[in-house]
């Protein structure tokens, strides 16, 4: 762990941007049909429950990152293996985010540019910022969250005044009942992106006011969840559910339809800039969580020496994990079911139960 501190505002900015990530752009929650926005709100409630679990564990082990208190709870050897699994998986998801960003840029903006060039450029910038330390990442997020809000406000304004919005397309509510809403929200939407917030358990020890960790976490989850729900609702109102479900990048398609007076058009650049900001910070958080976790497990004095080699692994993963974006999406559903759900939901719940039982036994015997 480096000797650094981040403020409450910086942590909120990082969490908020992290939660939006690629969920703003990719086809998200469409399994629930017209009620996708409601499914996201339900998943957000699950994210709130997870935030209480992570805060309880952080409160019990306030000076330790995730890799530290996993070993405290599960023991030296089993805990070390589980911690390594978390670090490897953080790297994998970092690679997924880099790949998704590269695929979107190639398909929408730079069709002649090799995917390798885009991915290398992104990872090198990530490594440079992380080399400067988590304080620099936090201060950078403070600046970019303002830019993100401005881009969002401009994009929403032009879509709403474009005349393409028809809120009748989200009706009727509960067309197919509650079942598709629940099955989409749990476990898919609760894992992505709300369960992914477990990466911040590696950063919470840096918070300069740890007593406010719960408030910051809840505010970030609720605000980002509401924005994701609104984005899906707006996309459905513009595109209709049929186009929404077929579209790979519905937000890009919806914003790209804006054409005011044959003068204001091609606003999909706003979505690309937004994606650049959100993916950069989300992938950076995952990369940072992985490198400091590996440094902690292997008792390295600093993470700086391993940052670039691990960044190279991320580039390799981003290029080899799938042959196409659609294949990557199919692979992602399987991974969420068999890997993400246990790591992000089951194990934290198990750690909570063990910690409560130990605390109860300790108080009873003392």
C-alpha cells in the first residue's frame, strides 16, 4: 500500500464514473424488454445491500484492502488463493473493458485504425497515471466528472428536443409481468455493474475520512443507478424495444439520430467522449486494484515495478479473449454466471456471515 490519501469527493467521483463504465453504451438490461429501466432500479437495490456488506467488512478491517481481510477471514493459505483469484479476475475485467472501448472506437470513429494501436494507447496512459499514484487518479476524476456531467446534459438536451423521443414506446408497463424484470436484474444486472464495486475495497483504506465511506458508496450507487435507468428509458423511447434489443450500442444509435435543422448532427461524438472518460477510469481502477493486490500477496515493497508488465498482460488479454464483440458478449454472460456471481456476491456474503459469527463468539467468551 502506498502512503496516499484521497478525499470523499474524489472517491465519489471515482465510484460514480466507474459504475457508469460501458453500461452507458452497450445493450444493457434489454432482457426485461420495455421494463429494462425498472430492472436496473431493482438491481440498484441489490447494489445498495452489497454496499452495506462491503462497509461492514471495511469497518471491521479498516486498515486492510480486500486481499488483506480475505486472508484474515479464510486463513493464510485458502485466503491467499482466493485473493489471487480476485486479482487475476480484476485483470481479466480490465482487459474486457479495454477491448470493449477499442471495439466501439473502431466501429464508430476510427474504422481504419488497428485495434492493437487503440488498446496500447489506452493502457499506456492508464499505466502512466497509476504510476503517479492514487491521489493523482482521484484529482483527475474530480476534473473529469464535471466534464462528464456537461456532456451528459448536452446529449440529453439535444435528444429530448430532437423530436425523436416517444415515451409511449415504453408502455405498457409490466407487459410480461415481473418475472423477466427479476430474472434480468438478478444476477445479471446486480453483477454488472453494481457487484463490480468490490474493486473499491482495495481503495477504501486510502480514504482520508473513513467514517464517510458508507455515505459515499451509497450516494455513488444510487446516483449512477438512476442515470443508467434513465439512459435505458430514453434509448427505448427513441429507438423502440425492437431496435433497442438488436442494437449493439443503443446509446450511440439513439444520439446519432439527432438532426436539428440539418445543422446539429453527428452528436455520437458526445457518446464516444463519454465512453473514453468512463472506460479509462473503470479500467484504471481494476488495473490498480490488481497490481496493489498482487504486490500485497507477494510482499513487494512497491507496485510500480510490476505496473507496466501487468499492463502488457492486459493488452494481451484485450486482444485474445474473443474474436469479435458479439462473441465477447456471449462469453461475458457465462463468466458473470459462473465466476462473477461467486466472487462478487457469494464470497462477500460468506465473509460477512463468518465475521458476524466470530464477533458474536468473541463477545460471548470475553
